[in-house]
C-alpha cells in the first residue's frame, strides 16, 4: 500500500549541512540545540515487533509539480543528480522524471563522487533504531511520515556504505570520512529531537565528541 506524504516544515532546531567538509559552528549549534530537548536513556532497548512495513509498504508516493506520481526515492535521487545540462542517455522512470546516470556530487559519508547506478537512500536515523527509541508507540501515519521525511531524515549515499551502516546508531557507526562526523552527528540528533525520540547516553557522548563539545 503506497502512501501520500505531506512533509511538515518549521522547527526551532536548524537543519545541519549535508556535505560538511569539516566540523562547523553551524553544525555545533545544531547539535547543542537538539541536545537541549532530547530525552536521554541509558542504553538502546530492543523492542519486539519491528518490520519495515510498520513504516509503510515501500517508499511513499508524492504528486510532483507536473502532476506525476513519484516515490520518495525517485525524487531524492533525481534531485541529487540533477543538472541544467541535458542528459540524453537518461531513461524515463515510471513517474515520468528522467532517472540520472553517471557521476554525481560527493557522497556525504565518504567524500567520494557518487555513482548514480550505485546509490541508496539512507535513513539518517534508521527505521529499526527509531522503532526501539520510541517509534513503536507512534501511529502508522507518523511512522510513514518519518520514513519519507526528505528534508530531515533522508540522504542519497553510496549503497555499500549504507548497507555497512545497517540499523546502527551513532555509537555503533559513523561515516568513514572523519570530516563528516560532526555534520552527521548533528543531523542524527536533530532528527531524534524533532520526532521526540530517546537517545542512549553512548550516542550523546559520541555526538559531543564528533563536534568537539
């Protein structure tokens, strides 16, 4: 069952940078603001009952400005590789936009150029982690919105790195590029705060260390 998603915007916590080359004052401020409202727990619990379908059956569907029905993934990948130059080799997707090929911008986790044929859309806060940290209490509508939150919780990354991360939280996994640690940590905690999830003490310590707080 596909879902139509409306993304809510407007939060006191600033959105951290996607492609930070080094820890920045902006990311530090984002982390500080997010930590002020995060509920701390000793460790990550393991809550029974998780499945991907708890957050919707696949990616949500959106209506584009041109009236096409596109999935969250299609929109994000297209936006990541978009260019003003024509791409005659691109093939149209089922939603009517052109699916990109070739090399794109730097991977936010490694700094290496993304290959359009080898990308995934990563949930900054993994769905199963969110489930353990409080999403198990949400209704289905909120879980679907979380799984398709393109502004806050989703980013296009190299598929190998994404699968290496799996459902890890901050204390269990950080991006391979050290220069991406603060930006990633700030965004992770910002998502947790925005959705009023809990955060284990080890993750908070990791985030503070990443941003030199």
